[in-house]
C-alpha cells in the first residue's frame, strides 16, 4: 500500500503532466527541457480529463492483461498473438491521443503555437 501511495500514484500524476512532451517537442520545435516545462504548464488543470481519456483508452489493455493472466496456460500461441495485437493497437492509439490532446490545448488558446 505504501509503495502504491508513494510511488505509483505520483508516477501516474507525473506521467499525465508530461504526457505531451513529444508533441510539444516536434510541434513547437523547442528543446527537451522546454518541452517538459511546456507540457507541465499545458496540462495543468486538466489532470482529471486526462485520467478519463487515457483510462478509457487503456482499459482494453487492462482487460487483456487480466484475461491473459487467467487463460494464458490454455490458449498459449493463439491467445498470445491476440493479446499482443490488442496491446500494440492501444499503444498506437495513445500516441495519437497525445497528439490530439496537444492540438486541442493549442486550439483552445491555452498555449501559443
């Protein structure tokens, strides 16, 4: 419980605040340190929305991991290829969501392009 409170939850918070570092780095042509600072500032006040968006996007990953844990012994090769496909699709979807969040914040006037 202590590890979750002191490591996992702050890690999730920091990951959400630094979520759009790469789109800022590419889209605004800033340095790496400036991109971290810009991402931190842009996502301020949007943490709950980001948890909802990425929680929904990653829910298939959680379901896949649970199913893989429960049924992996029975369906080893076939199930493994299905789970890897689902996991890869969710990772790609999260990359696109990072770009969408960056563009939405930029269009809302929260940042200057």
